[in-house]
C-alpha cells in the first residue's frame, strides 16, 4: 500500500468521524455543564467540606470513565471535556497535599520514585524551549489528517503544549499522593476494592452497549459518554465489514477501555487467589468473569492479545509465589477453551478475529498508529537530545512518544523510573517477611499489573492523560512504603497476622 493510499484511507475515516462529532455537539457553547455534571459537581463540592475522604473513593471509582466529562470547554474540533475523575481528584488532592507535606516519614519512604518523576516533569518543562528555539523551521504532519486533510503546521509553542504539560503535572502529583495514601495495608486493599467495583460496573455497561448494538436499540450515550472531545467518540466506531459496534463503554475508545480493564483483571485474579477476599469470595470470582466477557466483546485487538499475556503473567506469578494450584490451571484452561470454541463455532466471532487481527494492518487504526510512529521516529532522529518539546508530536506508542517529545534525556529518566520501580517490586516478591506477609503478595500482584500496563502503553500509546495509569503507578510506589510502615509497627497487630495464600 502506497503512502498516498494510506493518507486517503485515513482522510476518509477521519472526515466521517469529524462530521459525526459536529452533528452530535453542534451548537455547543464555550463552557457547558453536562447532564451528569449537574449531579457530580454539587456532590464533589459538598464532599470537599463535609466528607473529604469520600472524594478519594469517587476519584478511584471514576478512573475508567475517561469519556465522562462534568464540563465541556469549547466547541467543534477544539472542544475538550473535564473528566469526572480529574474533577474529584483535584478536590481530593487539595485536601491531601497539606497532609503529605507535613508527613516527613512518608516523604522519606517515597523519596526515590517521587524524585524520578519530578526529574521527568522538569525535563518535559525544559523541552518546551525546543518549539521556541526551532520557531517554525520544522513542520509537524498530522498523522490522523484532522478535518479530512493532509495538514502540516510549523512547530511553535502552542497552548496544546501547556495543557499537555498540565496533564503530566496532574498525573505525577496524583501518583505521589496515591502512594502516600496507600502506605497503609487497609487503605491499599480498600483502593483496589473500589477500583474493582468500578470495573464491574464499567464492564456491565459495556455489555449493555454491545446488547444495544445487537438488538438495534439506541445506546444511551448521553449518560456517561458526555465528553465533547473528538477522541472520546469511541462509542461511534463500528466494524463496517460485519456491522458490529465496537465497545468502549464509558472510556474514550475501545483500546483505552481494554487497557484499563486488563489492569483490573490482574488485580481481580490476585484477589481470587488471596486467602482474604478483596470484595467477597463470590464477587471476586464474578469480577473476573465479568471483565473477561467485557474484554471479549470489546472488539479491541489489545484486549485479545492482553488476555493471553495476562494469563501467562498470572501463571508465572503464582509459580514464583509457589502457591499455584490445579484450580488455577483449570480456570485458565477453561477460559482459553471457551474462547477457542467461540471462535470455531460462531461465524460472527470468526469475522471479528479476521477483521481485527488478520486485517489489522489494513485498518484505519493499524495504519494510523504505524504512520504516527514512523513520523515520530523521523522527528527524534532530527532532534535526539530533547526532542521537539513535550506535547508537540503525536505517536501511538510509548518509546517514540517519549523520544520525539523529550529526546534521549526524557526517555532515559522515565525508563530509569520504570526500571527502578519494577526492581523494587521484584525485590518485594522475593522477600518473605513474617512481620508483613502481605508485602510479598501485593508486590507480585502490582508487578504483574505494571507489566501489563507497560505492554499496553508500548503498543497503543503513552496514556499519561488517563488517570488509571498514574493510579497504578501510585499503588506500585506505595508497596515499599507499606512494608516500612509495618516494620515500624504503625499498623494494628491484627494486620500483621494476616496470611496470604496457603
């Protein structure tokens, strides 16, 4: 396929999506409160004064709701939505940050990973001198052909660079404060419990969206899919070859929905294997089943590949912990058999596999992602030290996203942060502490979840604008601090006596 053919395909698909978004949000005002915003905004403000701890629970619950905006700003192609989780998170951080500053011990336990993230933010800030220095001498091609045209524009410091830096600052601060908040075993389990409850709801909502498509019913997008951002219209995507609507649930697009639910699936699998249930024994098992079904109907390639990878990572984790039982193997083999039988016996499933996996290279999604990565690689080779500046280049992967926007300097610092975090978790998986047996268990669980998260970011893009990424990083950062807290007897003795898996 030639480059002109590629541009033609991307242009036509992009033009259709823009037209549909203009039809849906035609006449939107510069600042518009969404229907669900009229409920969530008063709730958040009241909780800020009356029950600030509940703000954290709301923030965690709405993490997968990336397409749910409480307020839309702007109109048309320039419209953007303020996510519900960011609204609750900002209010919670305003109450939590003073506590963090006054707690020297917790800052000491989180010093190393927090410093790595601070350095990365500083490099992203410094990289913004590149658009000023280049001053239009480099032209940036639009890999998605906005407005249906093959556009390129000179590289200048724009408002987008500032907003992208704002998302990064928010995410890094969120990760640090989540780590501080969860440096307590009871709070860590509570956070995972809230996230899994949210995953249940989001998965069931995705099943309802799929049922609406099959039964030719109107999907109530006005409830949770309220963001006017063009990238949040994933619920409109269809597999035109077989006439099936892709499932994004309350997320911006199917791949983001799948990435978030894959992380939730890892946490749910470890909850099932744990002696002490996270929600309840029955609900933990049901959570796994519901998430697997939602991933299967999502029609996302990353969901199907991720299911295989999650199974492999989970088995290796159980082998490492030496707690694998025949029931674990039987469960995974049963899931794999059901998936295989579904593909073999049902022709619609065969069509989905053919369209998404075998025909991925010729799809809009596959071509667009590959084209964005190729462009990002070219920009990096031109400016390898600091890249073109944070927020200047779109690339649907993690590696060239960092290299093209922050150069080798930013890529090295963020890679060092990830490697250091994984190393700390790996050390926790090998340490058996009589004082804190939970440390090894949660270190292994979060290590597996982080590996899945890295995989989805490498293959689909750096999801720094989605808060489930920073929430997971915060939980992973909290585990070493959790062990330190228990070692100093900061938690009740009954927590010390908890057993992991027998």
